[in-house]
């Protein structure tokens, strides 16, 4: 890979993995001078009995905790206001969040509110720096996570805040908290981890340190997707593999800029036709192929990231980039068959019409030369019906 003459790398997340990982929560919190954490959980964590496992970790810890569970994500501002009042009233000094997706965004926002006193995200979204002095945040995600949980990204509505200081100080991956989601949910988690891994590996500010996280996230995501598609050998526990892939993908992403794949995926998800993870899974190969066509990506390096050394060596020079794009699309085809169409191969499979595609294009596309389509429009047009770019 290209070796930059200067780069910075920071990953403040300390990760505990294993059958008794949750038991380390009180010790790690005490090491950060935490005396009274507020433990919060979303509804899925409670229903799947994952929240109780976290509470049990405090049973013999002789530590006072505040507890709020089954938290809704429908009205983030109201939820954050209520949780902040509880946090202050009970004199808490840290947050332990059990859940995934938008709920962890709420936990990050809550941490900003109780740490800085600013009740809205306006100043931070406008560029105010997130201070390093924010309160400790521990995250316990499941195999239904999207990987953003351990990233430095906070998204609430149209507001987005990115800072390495938003990455949680602690994350715990334990079989008791990972859960056992259905295959479609785990496939979506793995597709998001794959997107984070591949896009971070080829990001403009990529460096040898981020490459380590990105490559491992990509390989774990592919292992899980191969098992889910029925073409890979069964090995490690599937949910366990997916949870690790998501966490590593989030660490790799850090607080870096979102790629075209991320931007299109989020915009399509806003249409309600498919999840962001599935949309990114569909768009990924076409976005990468567009970059390769404009000399913005090394197809050989992509194939080397996706396959083992023997397969790479058996692929002739000049065909490796094409092999990589075909590989990603074939994987989606296998998942489509295995899940009876619940994992889509194209945007058309999701029921997205050409008119709706145009609406998404207007929301996301970048300007192009007169008479030409912007990159987003070109990528989505090919992702709509599954046509290779060349």
C-alpha cells in the first residue's frame, strides 16, 4: 500500500472480548474513577435478555448504578433530555450503553450533553470541537450492530458530528450480549462491516495502521457472509464473527470522511425501500468500479484484500480488478438465493423505481461536466439493474 510521509492514527477504544468479558465492566470503570455509572439499554436488548447479563456483571461489584432500559429511539431529543435529567439527578459519572444503531447515537449525544452542558448538537455540527474531557462511555453492542457504535460518528436527523473523542473508551463483546439475530440481520451487519473495511482501506487518508483494522474487518465480514450464503465452511460462531467484524469496521472507520458508498446508502435508506446496510452492500462494487475506472483505485489491491494469496496468484494480470467486482456481486447473488430475496442484489430488487432513483440522485450527487452524469448518478444507475460499468 502507499506509505504516506505523514499520518496520524488514534483509536481510544479498549475492547474486551470473551466468555466473561462483561465481568470486567466494573473493574474498567473503577480504573477511570467512575463511581456511579448510568446503565441504559434499548428495547431489543431487553427483549433478547442481553440487558440483564450486563446488570448481572455489577451484582458483586459493590458499585451504585442507575438503570434505564427499553429506551425508544423515536424522539431522540426528548429521550436525551429525560436521560440527562436522570443522570444529573442521580449524580452519575459515566454511561454504559447496551444496544446498537440509532440508540448508540443517543448515548453519544447524551454524553455530550452531560459533559459539556450544551443541550443541542448545533455548535458541534457547525464545527465546534468535541472536548477530550467528556465522560467515560462504554458500549456493549450485539450482532445486530452497524459498526458505527464504536466509531467517532454521531448522527441525529440531519445533524452529523465526527470526532475521535466520540469513540467510546470501552467496548465489550461477550456471547451473553452478542445475541443470536436472524440470518438476514446478521448479513446486513456483515455487509456494513465489509463496506467499512473496504472503503477505509482505500480511503484517501489511509495509512498502515488503519489498514490493519480495515483488512481484518473485511476478512471477518467475508467469513460471515460466506457462511450465510452457504458457500463457506462453518467454523467460528456466526454471531460472534459478525459482532467482531462490526466492531473492527467501526474502529477502522474512526471519525473519517464518509465515502460515496456511505452517502448513497444513507440516502437510499431514507427512502424507506431498504436498510442502509443493504443499500451499501449493493452499491459497493459499483462505487469501487467507478473509482477504478477513473484511476482512483488499484483493482489488483482490491482483489488482494478480498481473496487469499493462492486465488490472487491464479488470477491473471489485468483480470484482478474485474474478478473483485464479480466476486462482490456473486456474493450478493448467493445471499439473495439463500434468503429468498430478503438480501437484495440490485436497487431494483428493493422496489426502487427510476423516478425514486432520480430523487436520491438529486439529494446526493456531485456536480459534473455539462452533459455528463455525476459520479453518484452513474453508480446508482448501474446498481439499479446490476450492469457492470465496463
